C-alpha cells in the first residue's frame, strides 16, 4: 500500500531515518541510543536534539564537498 499524502509520507520517512540513527549511533559508553517514537519532533528530547545536530553536520559536510 503506497501512501499518497505527502505529509504522512514525510512523517514515516522521518521516523524511519530517526530509527536508523538510533540503532546505528552509540553513546559514549558504546550503548545504542534509545529509540522511542514519542521523541520524533520533540525538541525537549536529548535524542532528537542529537539527531538534528547530526543531520545538520551531515548536510554541512556534503555542502563542503561540493565547494571543492
């Protein structure tokens, strides 16, 4: 079943990207980050803040590669 609503599609894509981030990244002790759907778009959640910082860093890295 394909989702035709672009807003709903964006939410599911963001949720999947957030889940991938939480399962692949680790904290300082080497433990995987806790994944909770309730943290999606929650600016008070430290996991969501770290995800947004990581996303911005990744985008800046790609922009810097394009300048060279």
